[in-house]
């Protein structure tokens, strides 16, 4: 059950408000899942606490404002602080785990680490991540502005929010920071009630899914709430374009659901690791069950 901290933040969002003032390109299903997350976690997009971002026909990405994690953690009675820093090879060729984000000239940045403490736990929640895995690039192959100008600051944030999510799944379940997702944290949209959002342009070019022939498809969108038992990735080459594609299979019990969205796959993986249920919106066609939206739930939640 979500803590009193979250339940006290009642939202007045609707699918119509989200599509008009937050993300006009979003589908009804994507807007609904964003609304559900904001309601469950007490997030207000007009206070820059949450964003719904969509590029073209790609799946929408839901991210949480960078300051929301630490501000919310400070209000939790069980929270006992954190340590965070970077992993570097210094000028003497030694690998160091350094607190903060100071990087000297000539040193090589490898990644980031973080450790979150709870007063009611005997062990901390620690994560380490690789810079190579998370450094975000634009579609022309160059680094996004923040990752280019301050990579140490950016990579330090990633394991911190991961550790907070593992330490407090009720308060942070389904929430992802801009640094974890393929968006430029320096160019997030600005939402204002009654006005269309100021959109961003700087983003990672996603791997395109292979083109399929037009076919009749059921328009019915189904919803399940289930435990994720496995998430696996398959890859291939489009025969016509010779470009690579990646597809993710999310398994719940004996049923499989597919998606070309790395973001959706990440949500499913986190739900599996945390042992919480996932709320999945999907349609069914001759290729199987295709995920239209997904968010991490909590034990006992009802879709």
C-alpha cells in the first residue's frame, strides 16, 4: 500500500487534460497509464514532478523530475541518508570509488555508484552502473548536452535513484529519472495549465522496429495486473533496410507479451526484480499480445 506521504498528494488529472496540456501525441492508453502513475505516486506534472514524452510514433516515456526522488526520501521516517559518487581510473591507473562527482584532468570516468540506508534495515541498498551503458546520445551520434558537459554529475544520479527505488518500492515504484531514460535532462518540456507544452527536440534515436504489412487488428485494449516472471530480448536485421531491430518479450505466468520499447522492458524488469505486479495494457493480433503501456504496481493494487 502506498504510504501516507503519497496518498496525501491528490491529483486532478484526466486523459483529456494530459492529451491537451501535457502530451498531445500520446495515445489514450499512454495518457491513462501516466494518469494512473501520477495518482498512485502523488506526482504533479505542472510542478515538474513528472513528464510524459513521446517522439513520433514511438512508445511514450514516463519520467520523474530529478529532484522528486531526494525531496520525497527526506520526508520518509525510515530514510537514513545516502552515499553516492563516481568510479574512475585515476592518473596512477588505479580504480577508485570516489564520493561526489569530482573528476580531475586526465582521469577516466567508468561509471557511478550509490548506497541508500534505511533505519529499519541491517543492510544498505547499493548499485553500481556503467557510463557506457547510460551516456545518452542524439540521433546524429553525439552526446546529449548534459552528458557531454558534466558526465560525472549525470552518471552519479543513476545508481542513486535505482537504490532509492529498491529501498522504498512503495514510494518510488514505477518512477524513473531523466538520467535513466533516452531524453536530455537539460531540455525537458515545460507544462502550464491551460497551455500546450513547450516540447523538446534533443533525444536519442530509437531502434526502429521491423516494418509489418498492414493487417486488420483488434482495436480492443485489454488490461492485466500480474507478476512478471521473465523478460528477454531478441534481435534481428530488417531484410529490406538492413537495419537492426530489438524486441522484448515479457512473460507473466504462461502468457507472453511483446514490445519494441526498451522503456517498457525496463519497467517490466524492475517490477520482476522488486517482486511487484505490473499493470499491462495490450492488444492482441496475429503476432501475439502487443504491449501498449505498462507501469509497475504494488501488491494488492487493482488495475
